[in-house]
C-alpha cells in the first residue's frame, strides 16, 4: 500500500490562477492540484488535497492528519505570519509538516518575512512557484522512508 500524504492549502489559495497572477501564476487551483497529485504518484505517494479559508478548519484537519498521513505539505497562506494556533497544532501532531510558499516571502512585504510556523515545521521552501510544493513532496518522501 502506498504512503499517504496531505497537501494542505490555507486562505485565498483556492483563487490560484485568478489571484495576483504576477505573483502566484496563472495556473488555476484545480490544475495545480492535479499536477501535485500526479507528481506525488510518480514518487509512489498517494496525495489528498485539502483547502480552507478558515483557521479552525485547518487546525481540525491537521489533528485528523496525524493518524491518516505520513506527513503534510502546508501552504498556510497569510496564517503563516501570525497564527500561533496553527503553529501549536503542528507542534501537537507528530507527523512532519513541510512549510511551502509559492512566492519568495522574503522578497515581499516585511510582515511576510516572519513565519510563526517555521520553527515547528520540518523545513521551509519558498519562492519556486508551484515547484515549491513539489520540492516539499519530495522532501516528505525522503524523510518518511
Ligand atoms: C503565500 C505567501 C503568503 O504571504 C500569502 O499570504 C499567501 C500565499 C505563498 O504561497 O507565496 O497567501 O503563502
């Protein structure tokens, strides 16, 4: 049976393709997820996808993930920068969580340079477009052997 991972998107990422395409690209959310699930499969992983615009829903899903998945690739969107509740949820579960960002968060507004989830994630990847998620999936594959 193949290893299961969760690809998790936070607020506003459902609008990928429409939202600030100069920053986030013009590929729509469904097409991004199809690419990611296909990439995961090529590494022998079964990937599920979850998106929510709500902090509590993301926290509930992180809690559920701990028994169902080998790890999580998480783009927490703007929650990255201030959600201590999501940071605590990541700390509470034992599976690895990889922080990813489409844009280079260090090259934008000053508030985006701070991640409150980075210290509790296994690692962080930022600035490579949709490839950031693929690098995250690859890291999960390698670290959960
Ligand atoms: C983002 C960067 C965040 O600062 C922003 O709030 C997002 C997307 C990214 O993928 O580049 O919603 O996480």
